C-alpha cells in the first residue's frame, strides 16, 4: 500500500544564472512499512527532497500526498498539526531543548498538541532505547549517541506513520552511528512505521530495503524499480 506519493515535484533556489534546481520534476512513491535510504553527494538535493516529503519546505510545483492527504493544500496550522501527529523527524543536530530533561524532551510534541501522554508507551520507548536510567538527566549530561536516542524517542512519541531522518549519524562515531541505524530499523519494524533516511554514507544506506540515489536534484537510480 502506498503511504507517500510525490507527483512532478520541483523546488529551486535563486534566480536567473544563480538558479539551482534542488529537486527537479520528481515522481516517487513510498510503500507503507518500508525502509528507504536516499543517498547523494552534498548539494545533490537529498535533504531538500526529505524536507518536501515532510511538509517542511514547500515546492514550487507538484503534489505531495501522505496517507492520501495533500500536504501543501493544508493551511499552515493544519500542516503543523498533521506533522506533529503523523510524522516523526530525526535530524543531525538532535534539536533537543537544553533546559528540559530527557523525559520532558521526549513528551514535548505531545504537550505542544495539548494531548495526554500514553505513559505505558513512553515507558516502553525509554526501555527500548535504553534511556530509562537517564530520564531525569539533562542534555549536557548525555553523550552524542544518547542525545540521538532521545531525539528518536521524541520522534516516536506521537506514534507517527512515518519517520524522516536527515543525516541522523552525521555527528556520531562509527559505533554510535551503527547503533542509531539499528535502533531506527528496530523501531520501524516494532511499531510498523515507514522509515526514510537521508545519508551520504553508502554503508548506512546499504542497510535499507530500497536505495534512491539523487544527483543534481534528480533520481538517477532506484533499487525498487523493476
């Protein structure tokens, strides 16, 4: 079943001779429950593509459908609410709030939406991501790998349909990088989610079920294509 669909999507930056086509007339479908890696060199357009998929960057052309809903036909408030409830984001720089402890960072999206947290599920996440002993610790007390696990837990807190990870291992050593990818894969399977991961690391990408390679804003290979 198709979860995410892009139809003739284009996003450019700049004007005239300085114009850059970050993504150029992309058509793409992503199946529910799949693990997809998007790979490409710096400046290839892979992060822009992920941000367009996640409703973070509006394209100049085309349609983005998630669960059959057209993201860019929503109002800003509708899109913000839909992102919080149906999408989880993991970024390279964690984006944790230093004044909050681990547990507070994880449940922040729930509280922003004025919803009641599922304490049993949050406890399950803490145990699953080996954060139970750290739930009252602050960000400055955590290693890079631990901070990224907190970011993953926060992304999972609202039980989203899709996880969008943008270079989630970019600031980590090799051991921590593999741990993070393993956790993302395990959570994808455990909670029956779709995982889309952007990376420049071929070893990381090789662990996905499907690899999409981007160059100059265009898909140049797709291991899912028959």
